[in-house]
């Protein structure tokens, strides 16, 4: 049930040639932000169901069915824990279900965004939003390094397994302890990579000037306008449904 | 003996087969060279031998691999590691202990060797690769060549019958390469089977393998006596491989 590599998949950017990937990065970000905000408008079940259904066209446009499936499969343990905890604290199956659908909806939104947006596009977008270069760059590098570190983890695990090491042996605590031979090489490799990257950046004059120039121009096409209107419609419906229903409470069990 | 019988393998999410209908037999006391261009399926073949495929790497597998008659699907990677030791291209991925000695003892402990046997096999493995004197050093403080030899010792200490090594000469200087050759020849002399995946045909020729397999697009396109394989310069060059120098010279002299 626990699939750490699948969890990594959620953050692994992987851009293919799809109608979604060709959109302007700001359109993709607005869509992403809309579908993260939509399930938060209300805790009501209809909103969560609507949020899921409204994302279907984006899944098709980004051809991210596989990615969505893998991300959801990887999050299964958290989903189960969420249902159980919510049910134990609220005794409401409907509320527990709504919370799970909220999480699922957000996972899908992230999977779609990560499938169709390259780290460079995210960086350009943050720069446009006047986010300081150091923060933008750190974020982009973090995204870029997720697949690299994920590949390292695969290699570390296969190396240790090939030495007769069994990761899955014993109870929960024993399993956690057995992660040490995986974590130590991973941390050392990550630090070494960080050091190499810092050296590489120095040699490429990173930080020499405050505002870096850019040659990339993003334009708005017909698809961008259609999807921006779609985002507005979806959020409007969400606000109307969310505020008109009596369940307009973010955390009703606290009341 | 390791028998690979009609194996076809496709990694999950990949559109094409990494290996296609590969069949081969590997015996003890011999050195096998596996050569081919990037993406030809060499590393995939190694992963098959110790059961990482299909136990760890997801995908579709047809055919079977038998290690001393045991189907790799029926045994765990840990169980198979006693028979087939796999040395990875990048040794840094396996190191986590404070000293070289502890690092080498990790495998024997994992497979449940007796304490006395562990001491004996760690010493033997470190002496085999010439690192006994450095046993108190940190693995991370070693040079590239020493790290490579340490990764081999880590596997040797488990006393496997077969040693499968992925690209042993990458990043190694000529002295280290020579030292690796000595280790592999000694393994052969001790009756172990050695399977080496490499791009370095010059080094492989000097090592003197018994059989060479040429892979391309996941298919074994050529196999047999190293002299015959290396003499076929045109075929090697078409597959993106640089033939050993002496064969190029012989070929030029023949043309001349």
C-alpha cells in the first residue's frame, strides 16, 4: 500500500506534447490554483464531486490518466488514514468522504499541472510574478532534482537489495529502522550533488546581476482563453453552490 | 549454471521491449563479456540474473531465468544474492557504513552468515581486491578506483557463485583497470562465473573473456569467441562500438 516512488511521481515534472502542455504557463497555473481552491470553498460533498468531474477535461487534454492513477495509488495509505481519522472524529461518513474527495481532487490537480508544465515554465512564471530570483531558482532546482533523486533512490535500493538486504522484513518500527542503509547514501549523494550544482552555478556566473534576461516569449492562444473562461465558470459555480448550500463550513466538526 | 530462456522484458511505462527473446547460458569458471551500444539492454540483462527483474523493476516479462535450476521468479533477490552478486556501475549508491570493513560485512550479515564466517569472508574479499590495509578508512574517503574495488569486495564477501559487473572500467585509470582485470581473472580461476557489461572493448580484449555477447535493441545479435567477434570490425563499428586497437591494426594491414 505504501509506495514512496509513487509519491515522488506526484512531483516529477514530465512534459509531453499535449494540448495542455502547449498552453501559456500562467493559464496552467491559474487552472491549477482554481482546482486547488475549488474543493476548499466548502466542505460539502457536492462541491467535491463537482471539483472531480470538472477536472476530467483537463485530464484528457493533458493525457495524464496514467499519472493520475499512479499518484492516487501511491496516496492510498493516506486516503485510508484520512477516512478513518475523519470518521472517528466526526462520526459522519458523508464528511469523511467529502474530505477524501477533497484530497483526491487536489492530488489530481497537482498531477495534471506537473504532467504538463516544465520546471523552466514554472520558473518563468514565478519571475513574472516578481518572486525573488533566489527563491524562484531554489524552487525550480528542487523540482528538477526530484526525478534525479528518485532515480538515485531506485539505484540505492537495488544496490542494497542485491546485497541480500530485505527492506520489508519485520514490523513497522523494524521497517523504519531498515531504511537507514537507504537514507544515508541518499543524503550523502544529495549533499554532493548540491555541492556540484553550486560549483556549476558559480562557473556559469549565476547571481552576477540582479535581473537575468530571458528570450522566451509566452503568448496567449485561443486554447488559453477558452480554458481561462472555463476556470472562471468552474469557480463561479463552486462559489454559488458552496455559499448557497447550508453546509458552508470549512471545518464543521469544530462547531 | 544460469540459463536465460527466451526472455522478453518491457519496463512499465516504456513503449518498447528492453530485451527481446534473449536466450543464453552462463557457466562457472568462465568470463563472459556483454557489449552493445547505449540502450541495447545490457544492464537489463544483468538485472535479470539476480532477480531484480521481475521482483524490483516493474514490467512485462516473458520467458524465464534459471539459476542452478531455480526460477528467479520463485526466489527472492536476497536468496538469489547468494548465487549471483551484482556490482553496480556507481559504487557510491551502496555505501553507508563508517568503515570499509563494516561496509563489506553488510552483505554477509544480511544473508545470515555465522560471525566467524563473516570475519573470514570479509578478510578474504578485502584481500582479493587489495583493500585489507584500508579497512579502517571511510568508504567515502577512497579514490574512484578503490571505491570500485570496494563495491566488488562488498559482493564477493557474500561468496556468490556468479559475479555480474556493470561497466567496471568507467572513470578508472589504467592501473585500476589492470587491477580489476586481475580480480576477475582470479575469480575465474577460483571457479566463479563472471559476467561483465562494458563499452570498453580494449580492456575486455586484454582481460580475455571466454565468450562475448553483442546486444543491440535488446537482441543478442552476435555471440561467440572474442577473437571472431572483435575481428568483425565493421559490425562492431555499426553498433557504435570501438573495436580493440590490435584488431583495427590487423584489419588495416590486411587491406594494405
